C-alpha cells in the first residue's frame, strides 16, 4: 500500500499523521506528527501541523542575537525558510514520504517580498485568514510540544501564555495548557518584522525577526496522485 492511500478519504478539518519529529523534552526520539487538513482539492491535501513543533527565530541563528538586533529580511532569504526546507524537511520525512510532498508556489509573502517555491512553509496572512474563516478562529490557538518548549542552544525559548484569560488556553491530553505565539511567513509592518499569531487568536504584524519566543507550525501540500 502506498503511503498516501490512507489519506485519500481524509476530510477537511480532520487530523492525519505524516512524518516524525522529536516531541518530548528529552528530544532523543521522534514521534508521528499530527497535521490538520486545511483544504482538500482534487488529489491535493493542504495541511498544517496541529501543534507548535519547534521554536526558532524568523532570522538569526546565534545565541547572542537579541530582539533588537533584527535586520531587514524577507521570507525568501530568511533563516527560518532555509531551516524548514533543509533541516526540518530532512529530519521529519523519509525518502518515501518526500516523494508525496508537493513543491508549493507561495505568494502573499509581503510587500516587495518575492514569491517562492517551497516544500515546507509557514502560512501567509491571507492563508491564515482564509483558514480561520473556514475552520473557525480556534484553529489559531496552538500549544507547543514539550520539545518545542525546551530552551534551545541558540537561545530560543517558546513563549507560553500564563495569565488569566481562558481564551488563551487549550486542553491537551486532558490538561489545560497556555497557548504560544507562532510565526507567519508574511513580512510585517516594517522590513525588520514579520507577522505572527498572538494571544486571543490575533494576527499581529510587529514581531522583530530576531525575536526568540515564537513557535513554528509547518505547512505543506501532499500530492495524492503520485
């Protein structure tokens, strides 16, 4: 049976598993990644990771970088795009799984930010608005895996909401946990900033690209016709 055979009957809004990635605080073993089916169009599934899988800067790799060290950057040239399409892609998927990942034409990357061709990407502002209109704003609330919450050697540490507004919490494995912020790929209100999903299902435009607090929810497209 081909890998994608089990996905042919998947419906929009359902959860599927595809690929593996570390999800425990030890970070020593990989577990199946859960994805939300955002759209099913013919022989193509458009999916978004259900949980925040890691914490990365939009741009910048050094532990010495702080939020005010941000530089002007676009999605095409940022470190997070390179990481998704190299390290994450090669860690999360086997050679057999990669055959079913479609290279997506990504638009809506921001003013003067070129379109890109990506195997793995972040959602754009336009896409997240379409998704929330179709599936409801609760889809924008997300928590990180234990691995995502670990402080990383590069200084990244996932922000986890810990205040009183219950709208900023989700129930995961029967426990209430604070939501975290996660990156979108669209350039923000300045060339040194990027959009992100904040608390209260809000879409914000002012995250400095060197901020080390925001999570990563990868998205990709599966070609069922291979």
